C-alpha cells in the first residue's frame, strides 16, 4: 500500500526486505547504509520486525535519524511518544484503553477486556470464509463478538483504524517530500542559487 501510494505521487520508493534470518547487526547495518545515502530522503522501519533472532525494536527504530524518520517511530528523549509492552493478562484486564496490534487472529477475547474499556483493534488478519467470493475475510486481533459485550467502545475490523492508517501513510509521504525539499534547499544554499532550487 505504501509503495503504491508513493508511486502515485511521484516518489521513487523501494522496499528493502531482509530475510527472516537477519540479525540485529544486519538490520542496523542496512539502516546505516540508508542513513548515509544522500539520495534517500525518507526511511520507514516496518514493524513488527519479523526475524528468527531477538532484535531490540527500540534500538532499530532509534537508528533512523530524525531527518529521515518519516513515520516518527524513533523514540527520542525529547518527544512525547511512549512505547510499552503489556506482559501480563492481569495488566490487560485493568486497562481502560486497550490498543491491540499483535498480528494474531482474534487472540484477545472478551474475558480479557475490562467492563466499559475502549478497545482499539489495529490487527489486520485474513481467515478462510467459504461464504465470501474471495474465500476469505478480514478480522482483527480482538475477537469482536465476545469483546463487544465487555467494551464501552470497540473499533471494527475492517474499517475501524484503516482511515487512520491511510492518513498515516499520507503523513509519511508528506514527510518524505518535506525531507527531500530540505535536502534540496541545503544543496541550493551551498550553490548560491537562491531560496530553493530543484535540480
């Protein structure tokens, strides 16, 4: 989806897919190569990192410099983004707002949800469904049928967070263009050719 959207507005985007056997050092090396390439103006680290090896996600996302981090995943000490991972079912059951992005078909059931909680299902999974022309249907990471009985509000899949995802993609593209413009302005100022030049 991101590659198609980029192509539609004239951004030359490349998907660098590393093998599942990639180590943390190999992932960081790939990011360093992108960071050092002045022809590349934006970088997105697609999560989750799908490797058979343990990789520190925060270390990897922080390896993207602010001037190339177009989706803002890098956690910096001066920003307001907070990332945490709930590791116990008890913690989940206490949550007033539960945001789920596990990549597991309907893993979170209603008995995991606190009565009245807001449940935001970011999962996008496909399961077989012989009643559909495509033979499959899209479901989330939350078992909607049981969770809706507990939740005060719950997003639908498909359709719940998709508009935000699409907005997020457009923000990434806008940021990529802005990063390129800054790079061009810098080059232009060094060439003494005015406020902004496109070469």
